[in-house]
C-alpha cells in the first residue's frame, strides 16, 4: 500500500502541475486541453512501461504496483474527463463534448500503441 500511495502522490502532483500549465497556456479554449494532455501522456507512458515489461521483464511486482497502480493511477484523469464531458453536454456544447470523447480515445489508443511498439521492437 505504501508503494501505491507513493506512486499516487507523485502522479497526482504531476497531473496537477501539467494540467495547470496546459490550462494557463490555453486560456481561451473551450476544449478541456489540460485533461486531454494528461490522458494522452498517461496513455503513452502506460504503453512504454507495458512494452518494457513485456520485452525486457525489467519490473519487479513491487515496481509494477508503484508505476502502474500508483503513479499512473494518480496521474491519469479519466474521472475528470468524464465529468468535463458531462458538463460540456449540460452547457449545450455537444460538438465539443463529442470531440473530447473521440479525440481523447483515438489519440490515447494511438499513443499507447506507439509507446508499446517503441519498447517491444523485435519481440514476436
């Protein structure tokens, strides 16, 4: 539990800082760019780490708990994604809400695939 808590704390602070930075960089956007950036980066990191685990078997069970459950669990923001999408719909911004869902899912899957591919080259 300590590893999950440590990873979660690091991931949560990283999410807070990155999302805040993106929000300040995009003040006039209606699209939830901070959450989108965190989710895409989180998917990329998940793909990279999963690929490393498959190809190189570099993670102990404790490291997996720290990284996947703790760090990535604290970093990614799917609950914020869901709430922001719901609020966009409630404000009558269905087009932005649909764009948020489609772009987040497509880009998230794409970068997870890229990350996994980068770290598993040559594994059959």
